[in-house]
C-alpha cells in the first residue's frame, strides 16, 4: 500500500482527509497527465438521452442499488445529504404515479419509476448524525464547531422568522465592516433552493449511473406534485425535485436528435 494524499487545503472541515489507495486504484485515479477513464466518461455522458419508451427488460435490484449508491456520492453542501429516493414498485402505487405523470410514456413504459425528493427538515438531525458517524476519530474540534454552530446559524429561522431577521441584520453589518460573508438562509424558500440544488446533483448522478450500467432514464418534471406528494405520503418539508423513469431503451425510445446551443452562448471567461 502506498499512501497518496489527495487532501486539498480548504476551510471545509470535510476536506482534510487523506486516502489510502492501492497501486491498482492509483493507476485508475486520473491526473491531468493520466486520464484512463476519460473516454468511458465521455461515452456515458454523450450516450445519455432522455428516453421516452423503454422495453420490458427489468432493472435488476442490485443494479438499481448500485445506481442509487452512486447517486448519493454526489457532492452536497456540508455533506448534509438532504435527499430521498422513492422507488415506486407497488403495482397500485405505480399505476397512480404514472397517472400523476400525466400518463407520459417515459413513466408508463419505465421499468422503475423514482421520485427524487429534497428535504428541508433534515439539516439538524443530519448535522448531529455526521458528528456521530464521522469516520476520523477523534472528531476534530473545527468539525464539531462547524456542525453545531455554523450549520445551526445557517439554517435556523426561529419562531416568526425572528432569528432570520437578526441574521439578516448581522450579515449586512459584517459585509459592510469586514468584507465578503456568505449569506445564511433567511426563508423557507432559501432552504428549499439549497435542498433542491443538492438533490438535483444526485439525480444527475443517478441518471449517469443508469447509463453506465447500460440502462436509460428520463427526468420527468411534468407531473402533478400535490397528487404525487399525497400518493407518497410526503410532508411539507419533502419536495419532489423530479420523477425519473428508468429502464432499457426501446428502439423507438429516442424521440429527436440531440442538440444544444453553441457553448459560447453560455460560457463567460471573466
Ligand atoms: C428537470 C427536468 C424535467 C423534465 N421533464 C420532462 C418531462 O416531463 N417529460 C419529458 O418527456 N422529458 C422531460 N425532461 C427531459 C428533457 O426534455 C430533455 O432532457 C431535453 O429535451 C434534452 O434532451 P436530452 O436529455 O435527450 O439531451 C426533463 C428534463 C429535466 C432535466
């Protein structure tokens, strides 16, 4: 075993981890001058399409479990993991979920139909869980402080948003007096955006993982959210970011040629 230190100097308490890698895995770890998975990665990304018609081939449970495992390896803010995945397998639930997806073929013909959910209420319990399950013992003081104080300050709104008002005032003052400061979250919508951003990254990982396993997917935003939430028994702090229909692509599963606008329209070097 050779030890390779992949740590990056950072203020993020989760970033100072060294990783033990065997020689084999070192050979597969990409560096700017050694890119053994680049073509495979391109193949996965470039062959992913939104598939609207799937075959009858099921997605084996172990494949789905691996794809979900890869999904939750998505980067996420402070490692607070504000996501959930509801795999709708029960026949009756599925029938109703397909109807809630406006009977779209991508849902109707899918082998698995998954609701990808962002949570606005797990930040506190997850912060505590991180400290309990932190892999590097003893838990560094900086990490403890981060998950007890900083995380609480970031999300806490208080009754009638009283904490938010104080946070807003303090943030403005610090910005004026000391310079840049990251705004904490003041409103429910701020926290919802935060959870949604994180969860969307996991959704993309899930779709790419399915592709790497030879399966396909379609993100579905065209669904009745209140009806789907009722079906899945979700509360006010659970937000369906998207539904994902998944399965093996049918020959007529791709509806149109893929195209994007010119990259230069979107990229700004400043
Ligand atoms: C958030 C989101 C919602 C989407 N909703 C739907 C949908 O309801 N029905 C559908 O057929 N495709 C849906 N799509 C797929 C897009 O139409 C598709 O990604 C886009 O046309 C580009 O095609 P491509 O994914 O094959 O590159 C959705 C995609 C995303 C990311």
